[in-house]
C-alpha cells in the first residue's frame, strides 16, 4: 500500500480531475477501506483543502474552490517566497507586469484560504535604489535562452550588442563574430543580469551583461562544468564584472561598521553594495571602487561615524582624506587671488577661468540628501 502522503496526493488528484466522486469509487481506486478514506479526507481538510461531502445513496466527495491544483502544496514560507518573487521580477525583465499579475491571481485562486492570506499580506511596492543604475530591462526570450543553456550545460552562441543596443552588421567596422561560450551562472546584481561563462577560444573566464546578448538558436553542444576562479560566484561578479565595453575589475573592496540603521544605509548605498544588519543603529557595509580613496569618499557621504574599517589600505585612505578635508576647511591664505564676500556668511570665490557663486542658504541636491541622512542618525 502506498504511504499516507503519497495516497493523499493521489486522492487530491482524483478529486481535482472530476467534480464529484463517490466514496466507493475513491476507496476502490486507492485500495483502502471506507473508514481509511474518511480519515484521509479529514487529513486533507486539516491541510486546508476544501473537501465537501456529498449526500446520496453512495455518498461521495467534491473538491471546492481553492484546491484545484494538487501539485501546489505550499507551506507558509513558500507562499511568501512565491509572492515576493513574482512581485519583484518585473524590475529587470520587460513585458512581465501583466503576466505577473495574472500568475499571482491564478496561484492565489488555487491556494487554501490560510495560504491566500499569507500571499495577500505580501503586497509589495518596489523602490529603486537612488544610486543604482540598472541596465535596460531584458527581453524574456533572451533570459530563457541563456537560462536554458546554463541549466542544460550547452554551449551558448550569441552576438554581443554595442553599448547603444545595436547589433553590428558584418559590413560594420565594429563587427565581431558571434561568441561561443560555456555558460555557468546567471547572476542578478544591482539591477543588472550577468552571465558568468568560460570562453574556450580565449581560454579565459568572462562576465557578460545579459542585456547586451542577442542569443542564437540552441547549439545542443554539451560541455563539462569547470571550477570558477573564485568559489563564491557573487564575490566573483562583484569584483570582476563587465560594465560595458570591456571586462572591468574593481581594484578595491572594503568594509566598515557604520552608525546608521540598515534601512537608511541600504537606501543610499551604491548599487551592488552588501548591507549587513548588526544592531538597530549599526550596519556593516561592503562596497567596491576603483581606488581606496573612492571607497573612503563614498563612506563619507553618509555623514556618520565609522569603525572597524577593513583593510589597512582603506584605513590609510581615510586618514589621507581626513587630512585633505582638514586643509580644505582652513581659511584661504592671503595673496591667492581669492575674494571673500562680507554679507551674512556669504562667500564668493573667483579664480582665473572659474565662476563659483553661492547665495546664502543655497543647497545643492547632494547637500539636501546628506542632511536627510544626518537626520536619521
């Protein structure tokens, strides 16, 4: 006899396949007694499936609304995961808004009442990070083609589009032959999709932006997976990603503890930064740049105390930047050609070839942002 769980799934599928089923028919199909059938029906009801009893000479059962998709047996965490995934997918893929809404409605209709309430509680509004610069949303067909090649371990053949999204013609000066790569991973980071692939012709690893891939028909050519240069694929993409024309690499990657809540740091952090909750008022941020001074400057934009700065090169950059800012805050020496206004703290500085006039109380958008960050401290 099948196990109880397998029998329950079979019973659920029988009830979903036809509107009404007699008790005798169900018991015979499952090879169980009428008493065991009643216990199984109660088990389905306990799981939240609306199994209704039918009156009549033989009696029977009917599966009500909310139970018509037997394979969809989701617990609370899975229901929340589905709701979140569907509602965040449209941010990077074109043409999914209507499909996502319909999919969420369809799944909700076949869920038991308890799980429907879990999904209804996850109505999300996605807000773009102010410093995140996502690529144009990619076509679903491109994502499917690349994902198919990754999943089935097949060589992917594609044209790499120009930065403006153009597919070069063979007669164009910038034309390059289609690439043939071994696709290993799809990564979504900071609003952009990346493909981690090995290029056999160049005997090297490359990271391609998926929004610039024009995939050809499936090759059907299998390949054997290789070990990545970096075991952590997320770290590898963050430190070696392709920003556009040529493969680029972040020379520096550092971190610090910041005296700000995680939600505030996450709101203003550059795209691709890693935000870690430490306490209600403290956050660890990890970010990259082309220089250590660049990371130190980004940390300074939060206008918050920082500690536990790593590594040593970043600490030295902070010391150099602090000294540079200290000198910048000193009054200008006499005889430099600078003129200071005399009204209500107004200062106008003029140098040959420059014009920089700031009215009292005038603020730039960046200053306004810094003031808002400071108010959260």
